[in-house]
C-alpha cells in the first residue's frame, strides 16, 4: 500500500472527525423546560419551519385528518389545557394537536416545532380524558425538549465520525477492511437509537409534569401503557413501539416522575 496515500487519507479522516466534533459542540444551548444544556442541530425558526413543511405529508400517510368534528374538538380541549400550563407558556412553540383518520395504525407522534398527532386507532382505544392527556402530553414533551433538533445534531455528529472511520480504515488493497466501515455504521445507528429511547423517557417525565399542571391525574399515563401492551397482544406490535420503549419498561420511570411531582401522594379531584 502507498504510505503517502494512507497518510493523506488519515489526515482527511482526522479533519472530518474534528469538524464534526466542533460543529456539535458549538450547537450547545440551554433549554429552560428541561433545565439542561443540549446540543441542537437547527435553530428554533428552522425547527418550526421543518415541522410545518412535513405536517401535510405525515398526515396524508395516516389517512389525513379525521372527519369527526366532535372527536377533534375534544382533542383540542384536552390539548388546550396542556398548552395553558406554566411549562408550555414559557415557550413560543406553535403547538397544534391533530386527530388522524388511520383506523389501524396505533400511533401518536410529534413533528419538530409544534405539530402533534394521534391516530384514530389509538384514540379509540383510550378510555378516559386523562389517558388522552397523557399521550398528548408525552408528544408535546418531545417538542418542548427539542428532541428532533437534538437528534439532528447527533445524527450529523455520528455521520461525521462514521465517515472519518470509514476513510481511515478502508484499504483498497484489502477488501476485508470494508467490514470495519460496516461496523462503524452499525455502531452509529445503535448510538442514535439509545438516545431516542432516552428522549422517550424524558417525554414521559415532561408529560407527567404537564398533566399535573393541567389538573389531570398523571397515573392515567400508566394506564396508557397497559392499553398499548394489550394492543400488542395480537402478535403484531403497534407502530407506537417502533420509536417508543416497551411500556413494561416505562411504568416504573413514570411512577418515579409522579412521585417527584407529588411527593405527598396524588391529590383528590384531578381529572382521571
């Protein structure tokens, strides 16, 4: 192998890795909702624009907006209580909740910057107003914590470091070196998956906070976990599970969040 070519490739790899790390570190911002510094890949304005641009297409993939005006009005009422909480009011996200017509896909999700959705398949399985508040509070939590912007920053970092490994490790005279590149790509995917699960648990905590501030009983979110588990009993896990951790693994963390919000126990009179 040509040593000069190998050395040049290593320099390029180091520059690429250094640029990726510098870009990631320079994206650090403080989030008043989570009370923590975070690394975000886009500005708030870009995040809002991205969500608004993606909303029509994402809605279309789930059957478009549901045509039941009473169901949408009820969803607006629940989300309205959540949006009026002190935690949300300290932000400027244009939050909007939409019921989608898909009768088969059990799912709820949030887009960057504000749009949040729940499918009719999940909506119809919920039994109380509090359970609906739990689902939507969780999704609003994603927006407030800027999880999409964090994921973008982490993906850019992962792609930069993975590219550096591939450039440094690949040897055109040794086809087996391609395995190293494949391993680097897999590691990058696992890193981003781990962060995604952390985000889901953080959204559970924020959902509990929003429910408490809106006078909903946060224990309803634990009930949602039971509903999702029952939905998975037929053999095919709900689409919700593709991005959200298994409900069985979340109950304990949700209960911990409830105990933090109500150290003396959940009071009487909250909306179940």
